[in-house]
């Protein structure tokens, strides 16, 4: 393996954390070669490990046919890449640029793969943080990304949560969506207490969430689920060449996308820009602010759980509790 590619703007501590996660799941060269051979009938000439996320193994590969591809390997849920394929198919139908899927498969009982074409361009997060993208250009790109979200959110869906079929969420009822969080009540309470920050008690938080979620009823649309600058590729003319990583695609109120963007990216690429672009294509409703509050609360709860138990990171857990406190004030 010739190169390991990071988010070049990340701190050394964050790079080390991502590398530690990557090293815990690194496939041998022989396995990578076998997957590419069986999927495409081509040989691997050069491999680059891309360390930009926390879930799948990601490799940039040049084949003996001088083709550049992206290989992603998962080990936990074989439906993940199928879900992504469904979402990409829907996105193409409404004019959202996406990478072409070249092959999906299962190499063994715990190795699942997706081979995609490599997009041209640079991830927007690199442009924002490493290339010092001027504000006017950043705004234009983010507004264009909002327009693409507007197209995606024109696709009506049923149910809630991750896709279990092309336009159907895994949970039939909104109450089922809430029940997933209710089941985490004890862990939420412990995570809140661990940060030692002033925040409402877990009963108040979950009560507000349960009543507020009712405003989402009937608003289900296809969502990307992880829409952010690192998944938006941009060419030298500031045109978006594609949106990647659809494995968290689901059925939900579109405000869920804005709540997550606001939590992670608002400082450098304001959510207002994204919203402005979206509303050129599709309005978000007069009650957007209240739905946004509830979506923020829900997203922050899941973020708190993840960074407390799954991948402990105190700074992110603290940010999540602050978001919960603001949403329930």
C-alpha cells in the first residue's frame, strides 16, 4: 500500500484517532486484489488508504486498465451498501450528481464491498479548511449543494429511519422512531451526567422530543443522512461533480439534514446558505424553526450516545449536551 491519505486539515490528535480506527480494520493487499479481480476482472496496480471517516475501509485504487476506482469495505451490515445503491438510483432520477456504482458484493460472511468510480474534483471540506476558499465562492457552492438537497427532498418516502427498500424507511410508524431513543433512556441519563453541564433532566428532554416529533408526520422525504462538506466534490470551476457516501440514506423530515449540518459545519459554511439554496427548489415550511429545534434535539442525543459509548470523544459529547440544553431551553 503506497499512501495513507488523511483529511489534511485535521489536527495531529484527530489524525491519530482516525488512523487508530483505520488500523483496527485494515484488509490485506491480497483481499483487496481478490475483490477487484472478482468485481471488475482487473488487477490492482496502486492502492491508497483513504482515512476520512470512521466506519468503512476506503481505498483509492488504480487498476491495470488505468482506471481509478474507490473500493469501500464494510464488516458489520451487508445491507449498508444496498441501501446506498437504492439512494443513488433515486438521486440520479432527480438530477443529483453521484458516483457510479460498478459492483456490489459479499466476499465472505463478514466482508462486504462496494466499488465505485472515482469522482473528479476536491472535497469541499478540503477547499474550506486547507485552500482558504473565499467566502463568496464558498457561499455559491453551499447554495448549489442546497439546491441538490432540494431535488433529493422532492422524493417522497414512507416510514422512518434507514432505507429498508428504495423509498421506504425501516420503521413503519413515527412512534417507532421515538421508541429507539426511549430505549436508550438510562444511557442518555448517564451520558448527560458525565459531562457535568447544566441541562434539563432526561424525562424533560424525552418528553419534549416525543411531543415535538409529531410535527414531522407526513413530511417524509428521501434524505442523505450524512450530508456535509467532506461528501461534496467540487471541480476547478466550483461546480459540484458529485455527492458521495449514501450509506445512511433514510426516510425523514428534511429538517434532519439541516440540524446535522448546523451542528457540525455552520461556523465555516453557514446553514443559512444551504437553506437558501434548498428553498430555490423546495420550500421547507412555515414551521421550519420548530421542526429544526426538534431535529436538532434528536440528532444531538444520538451524537451524545455515539461519542460517549461507541467512539468516546469528550469534546464532541460536550458539544452535544450543549446543543440539547439549547434545544430544550
